[in-house]
C-alpha cells in the first residue's frame, strides 16, 4: 500500500478534483465555460483529496437535511464526486477517503450521509445501505388521456430555463416531504443548472398554481429526430406535486404537448399512482426499477430517535459498526421511540443493513430471510416489519 495524505481541498484545487473524478467515470474535463457553472456545485470546505504526492483520489459532500418517517428532518451530508485515479485503485485510497469523511461527519454532528452509487458492490463495506428505489416509465403520449374523473388542476405557467432556476427552489421548498426526500441547498441547484445547460436541447419547466400558490412543478426536455417522421421523446427528470390536483394538472399539461410521441418519466416513486390516473393504463410501460439513494447512519442513536415507529411489540436490535464503533450496541425500538438498552437482543444486524431498514424500503422479515439479519427471537422480524413500516414508499427524487 502506498503512503498518502488525506486533507481538505482548497478552493483553487476543486477544478483538479473535478477533472480527476470526471476521468474516473470516463467523462471529458469541464471546459472553462462549463467550470464557471459546475464549480459553484462545490461547497466550501466540502471536498477532500488523497495525495501521493499529487492528487490521486477525491470525494466531496454538501450539507442538507433528510426527511425521515414521521416527517422530522435530520442533518445530512450528500456525498458525491468520489473517485480514485486508475493507477492508484485497490491500494486503500478509497477506504481512507471514506473513513476520513465519516470521521468528519461524526465530529460535525451529521446524523446520516447519503449517496448514489456508481457500482452496487462498493459502498456496503463502508456502512452505506440501499435505502430508496425508483422506477422509470414511458407513456404513449399520442393516445394516453387522463380519466374523466381525474382531479381538476389549477393554472399552469410555462417557464424558460433562466426563469426556472429563479423560481423552482422556492416551489420545491413548499412541497411536503415523504421519507427519503431531502432539502436542496444552493450548491445542488447550481449542479442541476450546470448539467442542464450542457445538454444540446433547452430545458423547459412548468409550475402548477393551486388555490394557495405554487404547489408543483416539472422540468422537461424534448429530443428526437429533426425531420419526418418527427419521432420525439419528452423526458421528465423532475416532477414534484404537493396535492393530487397538482399531480393531475402537471400530467394533463405534459400529455398535451404537441409533436411528442412518448413521455419518459425518470426515476419516479415506486408507488406513484400514474396508472390510476390514465384512462388506459396499458399505454404505460415500465423501463426499469433502479437504485436510488444509499444511506449511511453516522449517528445511530440520533437517527433511531428521530423517526416514528408503527404500533407493534418492542424489539431489541443489536447493531455492529466497525468504522464508527460508538454506534455499536443494542437499541430498544418501541412505538414511542428508540433508546439504548442492556436487554438481550432479538435481532442482530450490521449498520449497513440497519440503513436498508431505516426508511422503510425493506422489511426486516425479508432481510432476515436472506441472512442479512440474525434472528434470536422468531417473533421479532414480524414486529420489526410493523415498527419500521411507512405509509408511503420512501423516495428522494434528488440526484447528485
């Protein structure tokens, strides 16, 4: 293993870190014009680097808040831009970066970290568990219609890209949160803007205005052939609605956009009721079910205490965390909350599996059935299913 130094990057080192990361995912470096925008996505003090002696690995984060079951929000660090130079992989650089980040998060009072994984086999060993999932689907726009009894929406306002970047952050902040959703700080909006402006076609956005003001929005791009037969897809990377009427109103607009053959709704909630909204649900087809966010519980006691639980018999859960040993111990989970206990554990699991259980995406009984939870009381998995269950499927809808 090589010797290397891990330290926080200075602002003037951010572009080198960006170039290194982009190279690890086989993307060309940002041009000077692109860097003017994408450089704004770096939170000051949020990037670290591994030096050997030059920069050979990097990772960065931004501060946000995560909504947990019950509606509380906890301090969160969004982890992104993680990469190691190709000639320095498998030498402990990634482990050192991840360990240094987690230690910093713990010292700063972060309750959980959050990332989107480029490869599913990497981050479990650092305590990150797959905590939310999504689906991408297509709708035949030329034939699809809303049901006659679909909720009547309000007014739709069409925005160009410049106006959208001014208004959308405020609209997003007005929309209620489901488990897994997160706040979007300024650096994240700047990342989205930089990504959209790199595309060859312009972004458009629509805002839905309900009786109490803006209560939903969607962004979209139209791409496809520029000549007959004009086959085009309308891609929807972002759609949020606070009410059923806003959801129906946004879809009524999208289905009415002319010269579009298909609408591709990207990375949507698994329980989104789009089939129930359409007069013919067979005009919708699923493209894929995919990973979304991987959660790392940095402060297990605070994370468990922050969320609500279902009505079931209490369960004592033993947690192991090799990287942050202060989290290790047994916790008594009850409908009234969670706290440390000395009583014998009914279930035993590692912090990665606890992250998968935490937001309610996975059931304890299913995790136990595949050997990810050690069962010491046969009645405990069923009780834990109820305790950790949620009324809506967890989903974030924010990428980074």
